[in-house]
């Protein structure tokens, strides 16, 4: 897909951050957009920003963890727009805490949104993308889908799952050769609301010596890429039919770090966490 003019894109998590930036940039490129989010206020704000773009815009409140709702939305998008060419499975949440301190319910919560939401979105839209003859699936993983770190077992699990699912999907689409492709996106630190809206339990402080709120503030200081920059990189990757899209210098550095030390990076990270805990004590 070399351009987005006269195409139709569906975007989850479009009420803020990367999802909103994708919607605006696609509209500027002449692409109609179907936006969704569980946050109706944010969704309405995005729709208002799209109002004068000169393309058709539809919106739907959507919980991506609700399989029936995702499938219904996919059919609705085609009914309202006549076709759909791109699905951006962007909606996601964050979770922090040790394995021992994180409840099964919290693991189920993050997997239902971050992984199953991607699976539902892919499978619900894939037949429609095939029917269009020119389609692309874009699934948002993370740098945490490339490497793991303490307190991120739930987030790591969900984002590694997205990566494995999407890479397998891409190979199947390449074998089928029916005009549809797929890309897996790995953002580094992006200036969005995801860290501030994360679920963080008390085990985070027990393990690292930093309480959740302070840890989030420290983490956000490292974020160097804006949502607009992230969206531009994603769309450039789609035009190039990239299999893996890394966003930000931090993502590239982490990818290189993990490739250089595929197992030993874990010991280095553990050492860094121990040093930080001693310095704070």
C-alpha cells in the first residue's frame, strides 16, 4: 500500500495518543477513518479534530476485550464506508507489579485488552481486508515485546504475544498472496497517557523500592517521542510494507541491545535494578 488516498482505516484506541495521531494523519492523506475507543470523551474530541478534514469519519465506543462488539464494529465499518483497507489494533493498557504480587484477575485484564483485543480486531477485519484487495493489518506491540524487565511480566506477556501472533500472520499472508499484509509495531517511550493510566500494585515498591506514582513519573521523563512522530513512523512503515516497525531511538537501542545479548541482558537489567534500589535506600 503505497498511499492512503481513498482508502478506509479502522483504528482502536483513537481517543488519544498514537491512535488519535494516526487518525489525523490518515485523514490528511485523504483516507476515511472509522475510530473507536472505550473513552467516549476522548473519542468525541478526536472526532471533532477530524471534522474539517474533508473525509468521511465514523465513531464507535468500543471495548476491544468484547469479542462480539469488535466483530459487530468491523461489519458496521464496512456497512458505513463500503470497504475497509487498514485495521490499526492500537488500544492497550499497562500493568506493573511482581509476579507474586499481581493477581490472576489483573493478568486476565491486560491479556484481554492487549492480546485478545488484537486477535479479535485482526480476525474480525481480515475477511473485509481481503475483500478490498488492498489491505494491511497493523498491530501495536512495544519494545516490551522485544525484551523483558522486572515488574512487567503482564505487559511483557501481552506484547510478546502480539509480536508472535503478528509475525506468524505476516508469513501466512505472504504465502497466500491476496493483497493483504501485516506489520508489528514496537514503540519505545511515547508521550501518551498509557503510563499514567496503568494498574500498579504495591509489589512494585516491594521489589524496586519505588512507589508506583514516583516510578511512573521517573519513567515518563525518559519518553522522547511524540504521538505525532510515532504515527508518522508507523505510516511510513506501512507504505514500505515493513514487517517490524521500531519507533524512537530508544526502541532501536533496545532492539540492538537484545540482539547483542539475547539472554545475558536479563542479568544486566537485574543488576541495574539492584543498584537503583541500593541508591534509593
